[in-house]
C-alpha cells in the first residue's frame, strides 16, 4: 500500500474527493482485480483508503460529495444557437441574390458560420479540454471536419458530374444546375449545434451524478452506458426533425442517410474530444475524408490510359444507389467505429472526472 501511495502521491495529494483518485487510478490501469490484491473489494474502496492516508493538515476523513456538475449558462446557449442562425441567414441571402452579390453573400456567410461554430466549440459543453500540447491533433481534426462539411455541401454534385464525365462548369448554387449544391443538409447540421451542446451537457451531468452514486467501476459503466446511447439517439432524432423542416422549407432533397451519418460522426468525435480522447476522432475523421476524396478522384483518374478499373467500385455504387451512397457508407462506417470506441471509453470513470487523464 505504501508503494502504491508513493507511485500515485501527486494524484492523491491534489484530489479533492476519493472519486477523483478512483478515476485517476483507473486511467493508470488499476482495476478491481488489482484492488483485491490490496484487500479491497473495488477501486473505489482502495481510493478511499489512499485519500485517508494522505495528510491534509487536520482535515477530516474522506468526503463523498458529488463531483461538481456544470451549470447551464446563457453564454454557451447563445453561442450554440449562433451557427444555425447565421446559416439560415446565409441561405436566405443566397435565395434573394444573383450574380456577384451572391458570391459575396456565400463567402461572408461561410466565414461567419465558421467563426460562430469555432466560438461555440470553445465554450460550454462542446469545449475541448484545456491545454496546448495537442494543437496539432486539434488542427488536423478541424481540417478533416471542414472537408466533410464541404463535401456535404458540394460533394454529391461533384461526384455525379465526375461519373458522367464532367464537371463542365463551376457550381452555381442552383438545385438543378450541372453541379448542384445541397444547402438543406448543411443548414440542418448548423442548426444541430444547439442540440449537440445540450446532449453533451446531459451526458456530462448524468455521468457525474452516476459517478458519485456508484460503488464500483462495473456499476458505473452499467449505469452510464444507457445514458450515452440515449443522448446519442436523442441527437439523431432532433437532427432528423431538423432535416425534415429544412428540406420542406427549402424544397430540396434532405439526403437523410448521409446527413444523419455525418451528424452522428461529428457528434461522437466531439464527445470523445471533450472527454480527453483526441486521437481516435482525428484518425477516423481523417480516414473518412480521405475515402471521400478518393471516391471523387477515382472517376477522373480512370480517364488515364490503363486506369479504367480504378473507378469501377465508385461507378457501381453510384449507379446502384446514387451519389449520396458514397458519403452515407463512408460516414456510417466511421460513425459506427467511433460509437464502439465511445461505448468503451466514455463509460469509464476516468473520462468524466475532472482529473481524467487525456489520451
């Protein structure tokens, strides 16, 4: 026990609650089986003894107060609503303008939505963990996310045109043009920033309350897993409703399956980032973006001598299910991978305690 205390002394001295020590021990690989070697029934019981052994200037024994629960604040509520509001204003401006003014509206609108989304991701439940050591990972994740959103706006039209032998012109923004843009799915995704923030808040609050009431790691995992999947399903339901509304108002196809898959992928990636798991979202988002880029480039590369076979899988998929099948398949598989990963990592106590170790 003295060796264990010496090894994790910094953790025990800085902790304000035995639950933080339990989460930190779990992050360092200490399990209930390890705790049994120290004659404790689980890691929580072992953490209480470690907390009691560390001198704190006459403070009483271990406290069992619940972990601090984030409060609902007006600033992050407004920031989460801002991307959707600016996205709706941009779409309205595109519908009311033509020619060069339309290009200016598009440029200013995209820039405003990007800045508003960045602000929403820096405050409130969607804010990532503090620290600057992972700036490269954050930049890569941001780049892959921008590509996926750009593909949702322009990718299907570009892919369909490439399969037909084009494109012959730049996108005009008209639904019936040679390179149509999909504004309804992207608008629904910007409006979904607010539901995503609320779902992240519900997950954090529920998980910390269950952490305070759990008496073992397995008990906590069993309690938080339905919460994770429930908030995930809630977000998909709200996103589906937003898609239906946007498609009806704009009189455009909703591309439901690919938009739901992309929304699920982005939500899971953000939840993992918020809870100190940055690596997996970066890798999966990057793989999805590269897969979409390869799918778009394959028809053009097939025009080279002896390279006709490169576009065969993409052509077969597009001819059978349409251009939307490519992002739906890519984002769906990527979201499933992250969902499985989240089911294993976001159900651990170390992911929800303030001292959770970053991945």
